[in-house]
C-alpha cells in the first residue's frame, strides 16, 4: 500500500461523506474544502476505490471548531500572538473489521502575529491545518498508531 498504510487486503472501497460545518464561526467553503481534501488524500495515499455510496470503510463527521483566540499577551494586555484552530469530529466505520472503527475528534492550530490581519493569513493557515488533520485521520484509520 502507498504511504505505509496497513490496510486489510479485503478492504476494496472507501467513502467520504460531506462534513457539515457546525462551528460557531463559519467559513462558508470550509465543509466542501475539507471533504474534497479528505477524498483526494484517500485516493492519493491508498489503492482503495473511492465510491459515492457507503464503502467498506467510511468517513463521516462534522467540523466542530473554527476559531481564533489570543494566546500570548504582551505588555499593556495586548495580544502578541493569535491562535487559529480547526477541529473535526470523525466517525470512521470499518464494515469488515468493526473493532477498528472509531468516533474521534481531531484538531490542529497555527499561531500568527497579532499584528497580521486574520483575513490575510486565513487561507494559507487553513490549508496547512486541514492537511495535518487529514494526516491524523489517515494515521488513526490505517497506520494503527
């Protein structure tokens, strides 16, 4: 298998359901971006066939957090750094090996200088965080760590 994945040879198909954005702060295109990125990762890192119905293994869930918060307070109670967080709840169903199924939350964050406008860094940081979250999901499902 590609990417060091330890996938049971009996598993032939994978499906990814649409991840709705349930976070308090909503970025309108995040659900589609995340869902598409997870599908692309599965296609690029496994030999499984991606199908639109329910596969031998299925990923579903929701985006639960998309937020920014001040983290490093400097003199005068001014934030020096801001943390941008994305969290996703994933339900992984392995129909052939049910003991390997899970329902887990994954999150990552990036910090940036508070002098920067969030709108300037949002797209780049969002993409980096999504990539890391997807790698975490893949590792839990297929690398058995």
